[in-house]
C-alpha cells in the first residue's frame, strides 16, 4: 500500500465509513505485516508516543488482532439506537482503532497505567456473542459452536443462524399441535439476538433467558417469559397482543420498542419504553401505561413507580457499550460482573459517588476500571477473577 492510500483508509476507518468488506481487507492487511515501517510511523502519529519497533513483529500481537474479529463483526452489525451523545460516538470510534491497531501497545507497554500491577494468572476477557438454544425435547444447541446457516428443519419449524450472529425462526402452517417451548439462554459474558417467527427482534443481555412457544405466531396472543434483561422490537400485529412475563410482572403491547431489566440482583424490575406504548401490570394487579421516554419500576413490595428517563444509557448494552448515567458504584459493578464473569468484593466504606460516561464493552476490563478510578472516588485491585472495590 502506498502511504496516501493507507492514510486515507485509516481516516475512513476512524470515521466509521468503511464497508464490512473493506474493514476485513484492512484488518487482514495489518495482520500481514506488510509495510511495517510505514505502519509504525502512522501508529506514532496517532498515539503521539514512541512505539517499540519490535512490537510490530511480536507474534502475540497477532493473537490480540485475532481476538478483535468477533468484536469487529458485532460492531458492523450493531442495532440502531436512538440518540447517543455525540462525544460518545467519537470516543467509540477512537477506542475501536486503538483496540484493533494498538492493542499490543497497551498490553505490552501500558502496565504502568493499569488499575493493578499484579499479574493475573487467568485473563479477564470481555464477553462475546454466544447463547444456548434448548428445544422442547431437551436437546441443547450451543450457537457459538454451530456454523452459519440452517440448524433445524422439523415439525414445520425452520431455525437458522445468520452470518451476523442472529437466530432466525420460520414457522409453517403445518407445525401441528405441539405446545412445547424453546428457550434461548445466555450465561455471564454472553449476548445474543433472535428474530421470532412473527418478526419481533429481541436482544438478550448476559445471564438471561427467553422462553417462547413453538406455535408462537399461531396462538391468540404472543407470550414470552424473560429472566434477566432483553430489548424488544415488537412486530405490529393488532390481532395478536405481545405479552412479556417477567418476575411476576406482565407487559402487554401490540408493536413497540422497549427494554426490560429483571435481574434478580437488581433492587427493582425496570421497564423502559423507547417507541409506541405498553401497559405494565404488577403482581397485585396495579397497572401503568408507559409512553416513550418513560420507565416503570416494580419495587420489592410489589408497587409500580413511573419516571421520565434518558433511554440512551439504558439500551447502550445493545450497542455493545457501557454507558453510566448517574449510577452508583453497586449498579456499575453489577454490569461489569455480568459481562466480564468476575466476582466483586467490597472492602472498606463504599463510595457514594455517582458515575457517568461511556466505554466499549469490548475494552479490556482494566480500561473500564481505569475510567472509574479517574473520578478519584474509587480504587480497584484485581486478583484472578475477583475484583476488589476499595475507597
């Protein structure tokens, strides 16, 4: 590559203007090691900091680049969101460039700026796009291990896995009378997307499960059960209301976009509406109707509360980002624990500081913690898979 072409391509990459095909070609070029001297010069220009020439020849850097493939793929196919802070878009693009091109620099030479100097025997890796599909007969399909394309075609049901990491259902009219259910579930550090037979799309967050009937589109109402957190874009169908059952709460809609956070370790079950309208019912039959930008909270005593919220931070996880908006330390650490599969232990008095800001969920956990440490209100120590939170 000539220098002008490489500079132009790099500039397009930072702006997010490269197509998926060109992104892959660009990353392959970087991994090939061609024009390493020129690449070294561009790295120095971007980082404005000297880089060891040997870094570009280090085989471990290729491993780092390999680990970005899935992350890159997810970034290309991320769902559309409503308004995000403009500075966040800029920082996300910059973080992606640094994550792909300069990850080796951070890993090999950034130790003095990390949250902890201690060497961990087992790395703390970001989560990934993966899930397990459990069929009505108990058979389990681990989706990360299956190739793209059709994975099931029986009893009038076709299930396929798209190349952008989505599970797609097609149900024929000859499905029969089977009343069984399928369940899509994620563990800590996993997320997945599914397109239900009616066209409804669901983003499933870490440590969550979505249960739905095989005859989903052919019943009087479209009813699913949720554990954990999910974002729904419900296909409009006035004749078949869409119902989400979660921890005793019921949500009824016809066609709308909303997020449900029903983790057992959260203090409240929260339903946030982005588009359309929904009716939320509590276990004691209290009812609330939500409009865009509103959030209902189901308290431990079964009461529903209503408030106006900024929806962008709430659904940022569907865009593969952490976005904190006046969150306390416990709320922040619950999100980190689910995604990085770590245990969190508090030592000393917990800070009352509120945290705001955003960072990619694919960043190294130390970068996320370093962002929090910059407030001066909290400090972290890492030991294996345990994060210690200190004043």
